[in-house]
């Protein structure tokens, strides 16, 4: 059992990501559930694969979806939120921009079936 909790992960990541302009979704129920899933994936695979995508379980195959994934930056830049909605812009959290559907950017050949 991991000693890492969603709350401690939240604080660790918040301190590292907010200065870069990435904020956690203000919907704390959703945010904590996603962080719990990241911890589960860390225990399961050895890395924090995005909880909203199907991981292969091998780091090399999953490295593009290890949170924060490589798609976060373009997602937040274009839509104000990442694919799973864990990371958002300050404007998104402040309701200053429309909350739009964020399409999957991961190439189909990288998606494990």
C-alpha cells in the first residue's frame, strides 16, 4: 500500500505546476479522484500513467501519457484544460473561458487495445 495520498500528491504537484501556469481543476471531487487513479497507476505500472487513457503498462510505450502528459501543454493552450480535465488554466478555473470538449491528441497507433 502506498503512503502517497491524493492530498499529499495534490500539494506536491500544485507547488511544482502552478508556477508554470497549470492549475488543478477547481472541482475537487474530480481532481482528488484523478489523483487517486494516478497513485493506483503508479502502484500498478511503476509510473503515473494518465488515468483517462489505457496504459500499456510499460514505461517506454506509456511515456507520452505519464502525467503530466506531453499533450497537456497544447490542450491547455488551445482549450484551457487537458484531456482528462485534471490540469486547467487559471482562466478556465475562473470561468473566463468557455469549457469545451478536449479531443484526444494521442495518435491512434499509440493507443493500447
